[in-house]
C-alpha cells in the first residue's frame, strides 16, 4: 500500500519558518523524483520544488527561490521542505509528490495546510 504522509504544516507569522516532512512507504523511494506542490484557494496546483532521485539536483519555482530548500533522506524514505521568510502568499495546502520517470507512475500525499498570517 502506497502512502505519502506529510506533516509540519501550521499557522506561522510572516517572516517565520516551517519545515515540512513527507514520509513515504509502499514504493522504492530512491527510484522516484520527489516534489512539493501547493494549491491556494481558488488557484491551480503549482510546482514548488523538485529533487532528483539521489538528491544531486534541485529546482524551485521563482516565487520561492532563495527562501525554500528541498532535501531528501533516502535512508529514511523522507523528503523535506524547509520554508523560510514565509509570506502570506505562501498560504496553501502543500502536497508531496513522487514520480518515476521510467514508469510514469506518480503518487500524491493528502496535503498539509500552511497558513501565513499575523
């Protein structure tokens, strides 16, 4: 049974930080490119950050570059998103995604709410 379980969301003031975690089970974590997406109310889901299978390469949406950092620990089947200098525009449900570029299989977590407000 495939599971992607996100945690770490919550309410934070502008300028604050949060660290999201996504623990994976049910598939070979190290074979999957991992990403974080987010969806704000009334908006489409957007890609926030991506990390390759080995963690050797990352990519970010322009809106989060320099503030967010994606990382992974293949020994713990976990991907992280460190979010610093948070802004109200970062308010959204954040989703963990795993994608296998060879099989085109993709899996999603259930999402974790991040709210940035004073």
